[in-house]
C-alpha cells in the first residue's frame, strides 16, 4: 500500500493549536500583514481544522496580490486543506498547480520543492499518469541544476516514490537512500528525524513487495529511533511490521503489532485507514492458516473501516482479501462481485494485487462452471503475472550484482589509498589550471554581458520606434476619416449654393422678382444650415482627434431627422420626408449616426439628379425589440458591384466613388449597427440600418 508513505509525511509535527485570528489593521505594511497571516494559517494547518484552513488560505491569497512567493505558499496550504479534508484530491491538485506556477515565477525554490512533492502524489491519487510523468521529468531537471540540500532531500524522495508506484523497487531504493543521505546533512530537528524514519519505512515496504521480509524488518528497525516521537507515524509502522510477520507466520508478533495499532491516537480517516490495513493483514494470516471463519471476521472489519477511510487504495485491498476469503468459503457469486469491485482500481495502485484478484476471479468462475469468463480472467492473470515475474527476475539480478560489488569494495578501498597520493599531486596542478580557466571564463562572461545589454537596449529602442509608428499610422487614419466626413457632409450644401450663384450670374433673365426673393431666402437658410453643420462637424472632429471612439447616450431619432431636414433644406425638385410614428429613442453616438444619415441622404440626392419627381423617405420603427432605420429613394437603382465598398475592405476607392460607403461601414461598425442594401434597376434603392444592443 504505497499511499501510507505519503501520509507519513503529513503527520509530522501536528502538535500546535490554532491561535486566535490576528487583527490585520494593527499592522502598517502589507509585508507585516502577510507575515502574521501566514503564521496564523500554518497554525490552523497544525490544528488540522481543514474547513477553516481553506478560508484562511483564500484570504491569504487575496492579501498577496503581487507578492508571488506568499501567493504560492497560500495556494499550497489551500491544497493541503482540500487534500486532507475527506480526500478532495481534485481540488487539491488545482491549488497545487497554481502554487507551483507562482513559486516558479517568484523563483522560490523551497515553495516549489514542497509543492512538487505534494503534486506528484495528487496526480498519482487521481491516476493522471501523463501529468505525473511530465512532472517527474521536471523534477529530474530541478535535481540536475540545484545545489540545495533541502530540495535534494525532498525531491529524491518524490522521485523514488514514483518508481515505487511503478514497482521498480531497485530504482526506488536507490533514490530513497540518496534522499536519506541528504536529510542527514540537514539541521537536526524532530521533524527531519521523522522524515528519515519515514524514508527507511518506505524502503522496508519495497523489500516487503520483493518478499524479502527479514530485510524489510531490518529497515523498519532502522526507522524506529527516528519516529519514536510521533504516534501517528508509529501507527503506520505497525502495519509495515504486520506485512512482514504475516508471511513469516510469526503469530506472537502479529498479535503484538495488531494490538499496538489500536493504542496509537489518530484522526478521522487516517484512523480508519490504519485499522483497515491492520485487520486486512491479520485476515490474510488466518486465511493462509485455513481458519476461514476467523479470517472472514477480520476481513469484514477491514472492508467497513476501509469505506470509512474514503481511500480507494485501502478499499481495493480490503475487497481483494474479502473476495479471496469468500472464494475459500465457497460463496463464489459474492466472491466475484467483491473481486470485481477490487479490480476497478487494482492495476492503478498495486500490480501484485491486480494479479491475485484476476487469478481468484478466474478460479471463482471456473468453480461455477462459467468457463468462458474463467478463461478470460485467467488470460489477464497469466499476462500480468508474467510481467511481474520478469520484474522480480530483474530484482534478483540486481541483488546478485550488489553482493558482488560488496565483495570487491574492500580491494577497491586499498587501491584508492594508493591512488590518493598521486591524485593529490594532480589536484594541485588542476587547481592552477582552474584559476586560469575561471579567469578566462569571467572575461568572456563580462564581454557576453556587455553584448547582451547592448542587444537589450537596441530591442527597447526598436520597440519604442514601432510604437511611435503605430501611433502615427492611427493618427493618419483618423485624419483621413475626418476629411472624408467633411468632404461628404459639406459637398451637397456647398454645391447647392454654387448652383444658385451660377444660375443668377449666367441666366439672370430666367429669374423673376418673386423667384429671386424665394431663392434668396433659400440661399440664406441653406448658408445658415451649412454654417451650423460646419460648426457641429468641426467641434466633433476636434473632440475626437485624440481618440476616435463613440460615446453612447439616449437620443430621439426625431432630433436627427430634424437636423438632416435642415441640412438638406436647399434641395429642390426632390421631396425628402421623415416617418417616426413610434417616437423611437436610440442608445447610440449622436455624431456617428448623424454622419451616417447625412452620407446616405447625400448619396440618395445624388442618385436622384436625373429623376423626375424624386422622393427620399426616411423611416424609423421597432420590431421584436430591435430598432431599425431605413432610407428609400425612387432613383435608377444599381447593381451589387456598385455597393461593393460597403462590404469589401479590399475594394479600390477614390474620392468620388465608394469613399462614402467605406465611411458609412466603418462608422456603423463602431456603434454596433449593421447596414444592408437592396437595389433594383428602375425601382430605386433602400438602405436598412439595424441597431444592435
């Protein structure tokens, strides 16, 4: 049961009690507030009040803001809270991932180290194999580059546990022994001693898997001086002893450690986990001895306690033992039902259990005469067992090599003593060479740094020039838009004035006194409207020069219709009418929409130059809570090609052809409007504006 090693680490130093929540207003700086809040959150963790820890850690995250090292630590503590609060491992992994991200950004190696350790287990518990494999590769990179003894002591342990989970016991033991060596280099504390004891216990578990039980007991004995101060870890250690003494059939020791497991204080699901394991071990002993009824009673306890622990690994192992005992009792149907429950997670947690479960499933189906099913599970058993036997053979070869290496070490030590004298002379020479080499490298480094700085300055200058060019390009675009607006909105009124002046100069005989008075009145009115429009457009243009962006407000469409009517009051021979029966009020930018209406009206006037009884009709209405505007004329109409500039950015345009449609399109897009055109030759053209909210 590999999970126990991880739980060992968590139950170290849980002796403090949470103090009262600090009043942060007493502290002046953000740094002081974060420091005192982190201390308080750690105390909540020590008290194992996980719901409270989630709240405290979240507040710490909110306080941290741009303090990435603190943010990383608070996310790590929040992950702890979820992980050990009824095994909410999915939520824990999310918080651990964020903790790792901020630790890396802050370059806080200690936070990164502790997070990598817990995240590796979270991925294991969630069976996220690919994520864990990628994480292990990253851990190897960290170990290759770091000089931190603490980081090596932790991550070599995590690396070892990965190989333990994959039944690569030799590799696991190698990494775990390296972890122990680095832990012994750290400052001596109770917590560090206990982690050394945990590592020895995990090595014992690996030897148990290899069925080298006496070797496992040897390492468990190594662990005892280090874990004697922790009842939690000692409780787990009892179960490791049981794993060894059950196959050795040492009943006195089995009873001793079974009873001892019930004497240690524990908490919540860890208590159930421990006791389920102990009852399963004793059940296996009695099953091996043929005392099936006694074995059944212990197995029942193991299943019940396993369910209470809410731990899938423990539940799987308990069901596996119960399935075997039900088979021995002859209750094959219940045995199959129970073994299938165990089989769901068996391969994830333990290959040996997976092999045994499929063997018993095959035997149970065979006992019922269901040969097809029996053959199916026997095939799975045979394949898995072959793989496991190959791994076992590799372990035996490794042990033989280790024994051979031990015999040769004595001779190697003698040879090394002779070589040391020669090597000392070589070392002195190497030191001199190293000094010259380091001096050269420092010089090269300085030159490289200067070149790097020069390159960085050049990049910054290029970025500033690029930004200025972008701003200049945007300013040119804005200027072009306003020239377009001025061109289109003022062309029609000015052309009317020029038309009248030419008529008055070149054909005065056609103008009688009454017509002259009437046209003079129209010219004055048109000039006044032109002046008003010019002031309106110029003031708007000045306000928009810095940022060509719309400003939305509510405005009655009747106001825009009246201004448009005045703007085109000098137009003769064309009837312009405005229909707004529902008194529509739009939430839009007044100037943008006014410019669109003027341009569309100007285009319609131009289209009706050669049309008798020309008519232009503006309409405003609402349909299904959507507001619409439309302008229709009875002119000659046109083809879709003539209106292409309204939809196609790539259309080549000039001042007199298409520029107004491009302008209308851009302004409409800016105020969330869509424009559609419908035109039929000889029947006129209709533009419809759909106002989108």
